[in-house]
């Protein structure tokens, strides 16, 4: 999980990117770190995560994120046995717990990577 976080933390995403542009930036960062990934992975019926990198799920959110909604989504992912950890990549800070269902959760805030706290 730490290698994935390190690779994504090197991103300096330009403002005004669409969500799929952010997907591409994250995928490129994982490629640069020689980390294999899968895009739009179906974990269960009506449960699809943006990326899987090994057994770590990566969810990417653009704009303001509703805390209750993202926590529900992360819980659904954490319930899937193939997910052993979760990384939320978001433009803005959103409080998330350090673990859900006993699985580690990390936030990478793209604005903070630029040194901007929004």
C-alpha cells in the first residue's frame, strides 16, 4: 500500500480536470512506478471501484465529496474479500477513518500535494 501511496503522491494534478482525467493521471503514476492496476473493477453486483492495484482499491473523487456518501461507498468496497486496503484520491480534504471493516484506509488529497489546503 505504501508504494501505491508514494506513486500517487507524486502527482501534481492541474485544476479543472474531469474525473476520468484524474483516473488517467493516477494510472500513469502507477505505470511510472511499475505497479500493475485494473480500471473499473467489478467487486460485486452493483459494486465497481475505480482502480485495483493488487489487493488495494483506489477510489477517485473530483470536487466536493459528501462524507456520508463516500463512507458508505468505502464500506461497500471494504466488505469485498478481494479488497485488503483502500485509498481515496480526492481533490479536497474529506475526513475518513484510518480503517473500515479492519482494512486500512488512506486519503490522498490532491490540493494538499500542491500545498493548497481547501
